[in-house]
C-alpha cells in the first residue's frame, strides 16, 4: 500500500497497486470539502468504477457511484439526511443520453429532469424520523406515494401517477389512489383522468374487511360540449369475496340490477 500525506500529516492519497488477485484502487481524501474518492481500475491505467462520498459533520450526506460498462456510463446517486435516512436515489444510463448526468447542479430536494434513461427516487421523513413520502421517476413516468399515520389504528396511503407534458414540461395527475386502513376495514379509492384532467373521469371505491371485498362503487363521468352523463355500478360481495349483486345507474337513476347466485362445494 502506498500513501501520500499533507503538511499536517493527514492521509490525502492511498494507492493499492494491482496484483494477480486484486484490481488497483486509489483513495483520495479532501478534508476541507468533506469529500473522499475511491477509484477502481479494471486494468492498470483504465478506470472502470468510481465512488465519491460527501460528508457533513462527519456524517455521509451524498454518495455517487460511476461504473463504466464498455461505452455507456452507469451512474448511481444517493443522498442522506443528517439522521442517516436515504432521501434520494438516482440511476442514470448515459448510453443514449450523454447529457443526462446533470445531478450535481440540483438542489437537495429537486427532482431530476426526466430523461428516457433516468430512474430517480426521493424519500421524505417527518421530524420523528417516520417515512412520509416516496417519489419515483422512471423515464417520463412520475409516481408519488404519500404515507399518513394517525392514531386509533388508522393509516392512509395515497399513490399518485402523472402525465408528462412535453410542451410545458410539467406533470398532471393521471390517477390518484387512496388506501385508508382502519383496523380490519380497508377502503380503497381510485380516480383516473385524461391529459386534460376534465374530459373523462372514472372513480372506483371498494371496501374490504380482512382483505375480502364487501362493497364496491364504480362511477364514470363523460363530459363533452353537448352533454354530461354519469354511469354508476354498485357492487355487493359475499363472504368469499365474489360479487353477488350489481346495480347499474345512469345519471343517478337505477336502470338495472343483476343478482348472481354462487353455490360453493
């Protein structure tokens, strides 16, 4: 092992030369910036991997890992809060988008500008260190999962998916799903939208006890310049979770009821 020191006697460079069993590794330490680097050479003189760690108050706050696989560069990026919680992850493949590695200019909570080869995650925590929300971007697809905890054995999870508008470069919701858990009762509610968020809306609401559905509601709304109509379906389920009655309504008026008899052996 080979070392280099600064004027104060601190290690600033550490070199582990390659041998027939191990690859060469270089370590760099930048105490003023709170940065350390680790470079792994696939063969002497050819770098294949690099890890850069950033520290604040002695705690890791960011980690970047670069892996060279033939031509594309695979970059993984992690950020942590001072409690050690992972708050941001990113995976970037530069094979077809060499300009996508732009995360170094981002603010701590800023979402990466989406590219077709970007996977991005963010996690946000409450003051009591409880996870509050998770945001994911897969290419142009954004998905946010928000977690709410309440007393009396009640918890709420909201999942939101978005459209990406190429002209305005903004996201609009494509679906919102809310799951409310109250002891053994689960209420799952979903809403779906078109890209204008107004023309077609569909609403699903299902009630479960011990994971078996007991009642369901489906509502479709079609808005146009000439008319607005609502179509509804109301479901009731048996103890096995199969629906036994379906009521069909148009503009809130009952038009048809279907009864289903199921024999179990």
